[in-house]
C-alpha cells in the first residue's frame, strides 16, 4: 500500500512538472520571437521593410534572436514582384510569394551565434538591395 501511494505521488509530481513546463514552452505554434517583413520597391531598389513592433518602417532591419530559440519570420508581398526569403547559414528558403498581399512564413531554430544574411535571390533582388542581417545572440 505504501509503495502504491509513493508511486502515485511521484507520478502526480512528474505530470505537474510536465504541464508546467509545457505552459511556457515555445514551438512552431508559439515562437520565442517573430518578425514580419514586407517587400517594397523604391525605384530600382528592392527592399525588406519591417512591419510592426520594434522594426516597423525599418529598411532591411537587423533581426535580433537568441541561439536555440524558435524563430518565425513572415514575408508579405507588398509590390506584386516574385519574392522569397533565404537564410543559407541555417539552410532556410521560403516559398515564393508572387501576388501583392500574399505571405510566406519560415520557422527555424538558430543553432549558432553570429551575424547572418537574409535576402531574396529572385530576379537579382539581393544585388538591388534586398538583404538584411539576423543577429543570433548566444544564450
């Protein structure tokens, strides 16, 4: 009888710990940090522009994230040109968005710290200015 009681108390403790840990967990449905970018065309320039939060209105903003956090970046097509977002250092390439208002979202976990480029490779957009930097800070 005593062993059974200890077992159930231990089981209850483990379950409570799992539920508590899950309440604060991040994952694809709950990223630790998320950014939204919009594509823009200014003359010959092709740009990423921050949409909302601390990066609102910033051109090709630096995106600050922590190493090993779940990160989500959404790109909204703002100009009817073909766009995607590439982050080669993390083996990331989003789907292409071709129509104004359409969006694509990437979710990933940065596994190393440092500064890494994100850009659009389509139609020479990177060379036309569509490049920013993700800054991954060691936890």
